[in-house]
C-alpha cells in the first residue's frame, strides 16, 4: 500500500512578497491527478530549481510550490499501460518543478509522456548525478555531432565549465575524443577540470571580448556555452569557419548582441538546446547513451550527494555561483 504522507520541500509566498522555504509533510491527494504516481528516490539541484525556490515568477507562477525539475524513482501507481508498479523511471524537464509539483519530495504525479524507463547499466542515483545537467550536455553534444563536429576539426570550447552542465560537457566531450578548452572564472577549479579531461583551462575573460570587432581570430572549432551574453557573442565570433556553437544557458545574461558576420562570412551554426521539451524519441536515445558510452567515468567526481535538509543552504550556494559540479539529493529515507 502506498503511504499517504510524504516529506516535501515547500516554498511559500508571504503577504509581504517575500518567500519562505521549509521541509514539511504533504498528502498524496495534494498532488495533481496525473497518470503516473512515482515514489521519488533521488532528485538533483539545478539553477532553475534555485530560481523557483526563491520566487522567480518567470519559472514558477503560483505558490505554495515544490521545486525540483528532476526525479528518479519507482512507479507506485499507473493508469498508463506503458508503466507498472515497481518500474524504475526517470523524469526530467517538461513542467516538473516549474508549475507542477516537483522532485524535491517523496512523490510526484506526472503524465505518462514525461516518464522515461530507467535504462540498463544506470542506477537511480546515477540518473540524478546526471540529471538535467547531464542530459543537457548530452543533447548539446548530439547537436554538435549532427552538424558535423568531430574531433579532427579542432578544440571545442566549454564556458561555465565548472558548473553542472559545463562539467558534464567537459567530461563527455573528452570521452568522445574531443580536445576541450574549459573556460572558468574559478582558478581553484583547474585541477578538477583537468581531471574531467579538459586539455586546457582558460580564464573566462578570454571569452569575453570587448573589442567591438564583429569577428576576431579563430580560437576554437566549436563551443558549448552555458552562460549567454557577451560570452556567447565571443564564442561565435572566435569560432573557426563552419563551426558550431550550442547555447544552453543564461547564467551571465539573456542578451545576445552580435552581427550577422559569424553566420554569413564564417558559416557558423548557432544551435539552441531546450532540454525540457526534447522530443520523446530523442530523449530516450540520449538516456540510453548516458547509460553506456556517454556516461562520464568521473561521475562521482562531478556529482556529490546531499540531503533534503541541506537544500536551503545549497540553494543559496548555487545562486552565488559557489557550487562546483552538481548536487544530487537523496530522498530514499523520505
């Protein structure tokens, strides 16, 4: 029999417009009436979760709310014939943790189309060590390769390399034979990034050109950018001819000021990644790769575990840019 009460990390909007966070108990009847009820075993902390947990209305419109855009666990109840009680599954993206009660809880209730069977060779914990960050990095690399990027073209730049998506991208690119240039503002992360497979560590200011020139000397054959703004603009104008640049995030800025010259003179492809709405067949294919040849050998170096009781402190750290790698959250005792 499914337990009725479970613990959940809840964010509440106060009358004065501020937001409070607490671990509390909820009843399964409080969850939305969707086809698949999942007993969450692990979740993970992403930047979007921190925004939701601090009242960012561009992420979450209505409170009280439970954040957590990632979850792995065991099906408890299913009206969807594709899943049965006891199945191990993954849910990442879609509306989970945004306006649908999310993975920072003992249970989630979601539509069947959001659910991916846990691939063989991947544990529930490993799925959340990877989480949206690992999936986003894999989707970015998939797009690079689809557009003809290969190790023989030259080095691939990764910006925000010590963050969750950046760390995963460095490790996976290196594992796929690419020479990786890891850009970071954290000098203390150099050893960590080298251990992930980065060939060279470069200061993030190198990828923040303020010359005003529409094009500058080529410095990389392709790029995965996690921060946006002028860093993305620099990644474009310093990319060699017929290279590919993937945009995955906006930690620095949502603005992009550039010219058409990288595109019409150098033939650069600017590729977008929206991991939340990745089509189902591609999503399943990428999770299969993440369970096998794309699973980073250094996964335990990139991702370390945390408990639900630590979420408030971890959210403060990720918002300040003080986390290196990823934190996955252990709900097995919830």
